[in-house]
């Protein structure tokens, strides 16, 4: 039996110059990507966020004992019922800093991919909560909030 030999990259790809996907997309360095803290967490609470301009939920996501629970606003109401979100594993960026959305402190960014209409579709991670999906970087839990430890948005 003769082993096949493959060369990498293929001849056609070797001549290719890599560019960004479109003029609207700018490149970041690997060092910049290393600083992005991407984690998997479990949604423990999801309720409609009526004060938001767009159809959104207020989510409370548990990232495990090292990080705790963080709250976020997510534009998922057109595609998901709140009962479908509770208990679901989601992927989020934790170190973007807090953002005020209609008077609500959103502490992380839930990640999804757009469908044909631009609505977010959540992807099912193949790992358990609090696992880092980024290439490196340190864990940042975001700022403290009133809901941490209580599992509720109620004052």
C-alpha cells in the first residue's frame, strides 16, 4: 500500500492573500482576541424587558462559583419563549464592561448568530458552564449587581 502525500497549503491557496470578509469588518490581532473572555453559563432567569425599545429579555446567567451570576439584556424575544431559555446553556463575553440599557445594567454580552432576518440564534455549547472558550486571558466577573447571590431581579 502506498501512502498518499499531501502538501499544505494547496497550490491555489498558497497564492491567496488573506483579507477581511468585507470592508465593514476590521482585523484584530491575536493579542486582542486573547483578552476576550468568552464563557459558557446557564440561564437561571428570563423575563420580558418591557422598557427596552426592541423585544428583549432580562437574563440572569450563572457562570459557576468562580464568577457567579451576571445579568444581561438579550434581544431574543422574537425567536425564544422565556421558558425555553431557563436552564439553557449560552455563550457570553464577560469582559466588555457593563452597559446601561433602558436603565438596566447589562453585565455581559450573550452571543448568537443572525438568521436570514437578522434575529439572533443561540448556539448550543458542547461544554459546561464557566468553561473559558477564549484562547487565554484572565477571568473578569463584571461589576457587582443587586441580583448576585439572590437569583432574582427583584429589589
